[in-house]
C-alpha cells in the first residue's frame, strides 16, 4: 500500500492565468504541476500539459535510496502510438525498465476488462478500497490547492 501523503502542493497555469481552454470541463486543468510530500521524506512530482499539440506527462517518486521516473509523450492525449518510459535509479545507477505502450486509450480498455473480471469473480480488484479513497482524497486536495494557491496538508 502507498504511504499516506503529509502534504500536497498543486499548481496550474490555468489556476493563476486562466489558461484553461474554454472547451475544458470544470476540474480538468490543461497544465498541471504537483508535488506530494510523504511523512517518510519521500516526495512525488507530477507534471502534465494538455494545452496544445504534443501532450506530455512525467512522474517522479524520489526516496532516500532511489527513485522511479515515468515519462509519457503523445501527439495528442488520446494517441494510439505514445512514447513512454520507466526508469529506476538504484545505488546511483539509472536502469531502463521495459513497459508496454500506455495512455488513456490503453488503460480504459484494460480497466474495463479488469472490472468485468472482478464482477465475474475471476480476479481481485487491482487496488484496495483504501487506496481508491486515497486517490479521491488526493484529487480533492489538488483541486482545493489549485483554487487557493496554497499547500494542502492532509
């Protein structure tokens, strides 16, 4: 299980300069940066841009003994041909971890297949209810932080 975060700092150019596209629904930020600090001292950094052609996302989890670095780039946000990578930093060395193509189109299909298998009793849920609740808590904290411009302490 993921450790509980201690604080969340989210910022978005949309929150401060009105860069959200008129077609974007409430709660969808076209540009977003986040830092999540954990009580252990580890932190998670996420950046995303959906405001123009070429969509990019990166996530970095940094701890005292290493880090995980994930990157995703696509021509559009719903591309069939994204460029994605996962790297681990261990003992000062960078290691490429092979991963399959990912992105919204891939994950939605996989999530629907998995959910159907869970409903049929063929497999267990991928996450616990507590992990799902934590994800919702983080999303709500992100929205509050974007709106207020201040760090959300959890």
